[in-house]
């Protein structure tokens, strides 16, 4: 589960690490707004874009 997929950008890795830490600490995943704040992004749309990109790759 902690293996690094080779197709992630640095920003995507940062978001993924944040999601994992959040789940470990709080027992549930962050909202897009919480995730944007945690990784220092101003736009929730940017976070949503990265999440959608992963979703598209998984298919």
C-alpha cells in the first residue's frame, strides 16, 4: 500500500501522502477543501483535478 506509483507527479505524491496521514490521524479521508488547505493549494478545483486524473488512470 505504501509503494510509490511511478506515474505520479511531485504534487500528486504530496496529496497522496496528505490523504494517508489524514486517514491515519483522523480515521477518515479529508474533504477536497481540507486537502487543498493541508497541501497549501488555494484552489479546490486544482485538488479535484488531481483526484479526477487518478480516477481516470485507474480505469
